[in-house]
C-alpha cells in the first residue's frame, strides 16, 4: 500500500463498529437525566481511586523534559518496577488544566493498575511552571510532545509510548500524529484524543449562553488562576 494512500473507509470492520455504536442508544441513570446534571455529577461524583492518587503525589517522580533550548516541561512519572520492559502512557491535559486535573489522575491510576508506566505532562506555563519557559502554551506546539516522546524512547529506551490527550491536549496529540503521516514513528504505539474541540468559535458561542454561565465563570476563573 502506498504511504500516501487515504484511510480505507470501506473496511468492513470499521463499518461493523459504526453500525454497532449507532444502535447503542444512550440511557442515563434515572437520577442523572439532563446534560447539566450529568456534567455536575461527573465533576462531583466520588472517585474510588482518589486516595491512591493523593498518595501517588508523594511517590511520583518529578522530571523536567527539555523540549527546546530554554523550554522545560514538568512531568510526573510513575514507573513500574520493571519499567524498561513496559510501555509508557503520556497524558496531556486540556486548556486551563494541569497534570493534577482529576481526569488526568483518574486515567493515570487506571493505566498504572493495568501495568504500564505513566507520565502526566504539564504543558508550558501549566501546573505552576511559569518559571520553566518564557512562552505560553497553545495547541500548535506538537513539537513539545514529539521531543518528550523521543526522550522516552531514546534516553529511557522504553519499548513503546502511547499518547492520550484531553480536549486541547487531544488536538495536540492529533496534530503530532498527522505530522508523522502514514509512516508513523517506530516506538509510538498509538495516539488517543478524548473530546478534542472541532469548532472553537461554536464552542465559545455555546459557552456564552445564559444557561451555561456557571461553566463559563468556572472556566475563566480556572484559566486565570
């Protein structure tokens, strides 16, 4: 197959998956009907992994990744005992978040329990790291992610790396994957984007609706904190 061939959209396996998903109607819990209730519950619901995540804050290794001259990113690494034989999952937070965001910690805990190494990454200026870089973060900095993956593969000699990005972090991961093209990158096992924004102007317009003022207030407050 040519390296420039388009994705095979006619693959019957993809069609089977699409048909299956289209037939799976979402049925919320009777007490969680409605988007606002589900959003607040998802934020406030007790997490069984939270005590483990809090304990891990004192045991995770802090590590600075120099992604370009004068720019370092802070990551918190949790290694398996036989780290050199296990792949690593790099988790990238979204806009206004950090490596301490609940969705990052929760995913990290599940990944570690599954037996792989985990790196929770702070993008530029995030997680109290303003002193590590003179520039702000944005969704175009896929080079930062490439440099970190390269370090894990070349310096740490891990057998493989996976990248998972949330929201804007998902955009960053997809941009990196697109730049690599169909040839990919030996050692990069996969890329996953969770809720990446597709139309930012439309997202901003919805966020400014009166019914979503609470979300807007929290987003602005959290982004400026």
